[in-house]
């Protein structure tokens, strides 16, 4: 078998052309990226997407087997935003209402209610918080304090269900939130 030596001869100036083409391609890609960045809207702000909850609240109050608690929307302090609202009445023995907020300090505060097993309701809302011997007085009613690794909570067990106010705020602020709650 014979082998043949082949010499490839490059045209003069090809290396310079390749580098120039690469630089031009890079400039075109960067220019396109800049145009996209400038003309695509940016949300800015803190990323909180407020929701309205008046209609969901009215529906939950008609369907729930317990008095549904929520702050009247017009009574919220400045800077408070509702971020999620839900009612699941698919199981009449464990209907769940939840309303979540980000307060003016950027902290998470929520109310969850259910007529299901109090232990289950408290465990789910507090992420396995531990009961404290301390209470917080809210409008003349003692709410039991729970301390979790992530949330603090105030719990009120009643004959028709369990109410849990919880979040990343301290007990004093959770108590002020609980005082805003109304069932009408």
C-alpha cells in the first residue's frame, strides 16, 4: 500500500479573516442580547404579587362549616399585601381556609382554619411547632403559642374548628394580626 504525502496550502490571510469573523459574530450576539435586555419589561420591586381575596372570602364563608376569619380588606395596614388565598371544602369533615400575607416589614403572616383534627391542623400550619405554656391575649381571648423551627404561631381551638395565625413575625405582631380578624 502506497502512501502519498499531501501538502495543504492555506491561502494567505485566512487566519486573520477567521479571527475577524469570530469577533464580528460575538459583537452581533452581544448587540442582540443588549436589545433584548433593554426592551423586555423588568418587574422590579420585591417580587410580591398581590391578590384580591374578597370574592374567595365570601365563597368560603358560604361553604365553610365554621366561621371563616379574615381581616376586612379595607382594614389592612399600609404595606400589607395578600399573596395567596384558598379554600378546600372537598372534605366537609376537614375543610381548610388559608389566607397569606406579606406585611409591611416583608415578613410572612397567615391564617389557616379547619374543622379537621386539631393536631393535624396545628402540625401542618406550624410545620411541627411545639406548644408553649405561654399565651397571647387577643381581644380578650387567650391564644396558645407554638414555636416552630421556621414559624411562630398562635392557635385558638374552638368547638367548630381550629384557627392558626402563623408566620415569620414575632408573637406580638401575630397577635396584632389576629386582632384584625373578623368573621363577617
